[in-house]
C-alpha cells in the first residue's frame, strides 16, 4: 500500500473532472473522499471505475458523504459506527491486506459554544472510543480525512486571529490529541515541512493566492504503520484549478522495511 491520500472535494458532482484528472496524474493506491454531497443512487461509480479504482461510498443528498477509492478491493467495509445513531454520512472504513483504513469527515461545529460545537465534541468522543477498538484489532491502522481541526498553531496562517475560534479551539485540539494518544501519529509531522503548509483556504479574500490557510486534512497512522511512512506531503495544485474545492489533497507514502 504505497500511497494513501485524502481529499475533501466539496461536491463530487462539481469536482468529478478534477478527481479524474488528479487520479490520472497522481494515481494514489487508496484515496478517501469527503463532502461528496452525493446520494448513493447518483454516485458516479462507472466514471471512477474507468479510472482504475474500486470504490465504496456512503452518501446523502446536498450534505456530507464519504467514499474510499482503492486500486485493489477493500474488505470488511463499514459505513457507520456500531451502536452510534448518526444520520449523517461521515464515516467509511475498509481493510486492504493487513491495514485498516478509516476515512472521516469530522463535524465542522459552526462556532465555539454553539449546539453544533457541542455535537462535534460529542461526536469526536464517540469516534475516538470506536477507533480505540479498531486500533486493538488492527495493529496497522490509518485514520484520514477532513478533521476540521488545525492540530496546533503551526497549522494556522494567523494564530492570533484564530485563537480559540472554531477549528482551533483548545477543546477541539484536546479531542484530536486524545485520538493521537491511542498510538497514532500525524504523518505530515513525521518529516520536516515548509512553514505555512496548509490544506484548506477560504474562497473569500483571495485566501489561496495569499496563503491564508489552515491544515485540517490529516493522515494519521498507528505506530506500526507510521514506522513504514517514508514521505508525507500536500498537493497544492488542484486548489489552483478552475472551480476548485476549497481543500486540496494530502498524501502519505508507505514502504515496508526490506
């Protein structure tokens, strides 16, 4: 499983040509999509399969939606957390060889102190308990997606302006840290990276051109899998295409020791 990737496409219907172009150019082995905004009956399975990928998906109209694309078939596919009554399509998981892959579209939370913010923290608590169980079952575990949390101030273009705001508040970061404390590593931070490396930029105020971004798209790897990570990076190119998603793909390459 050499390359894992994650991309919030912000509407698969709009961004399908971008996805097809990127798959041809970059060709990751596994790609997690978030915010597909596509109900299952309308999912463009044939177009994705024509690009050389198997695909599993869980969607709903207008909002949310996740998918996993893989060059090889995934087994043990799961589209909801057992025992968790969540009407939103935000979770999909599958197994490739000896590696479990979980793709998340984490709740945004709207604003600190709002009902949606409280739901975000509750959602993260439930998800973390479930991932702890998955972690015990699968020594090699990847958890990737749009986390809607910037891990620390290095991941924020203006930490003072974002201080204790949504995506950057202390409780959100603490929730992410509890997930990392299960024995997970942020693959991007396993390597030296350029300052002000981001994966999301607001459409407003020329956010991308001015690099006014956040790094909220992550690929986390369990200790056993992180030991095989050789490279992690952000592909900024698709954010500069016409009618782009406000997110760009993030990637990590793995290679077992000889």
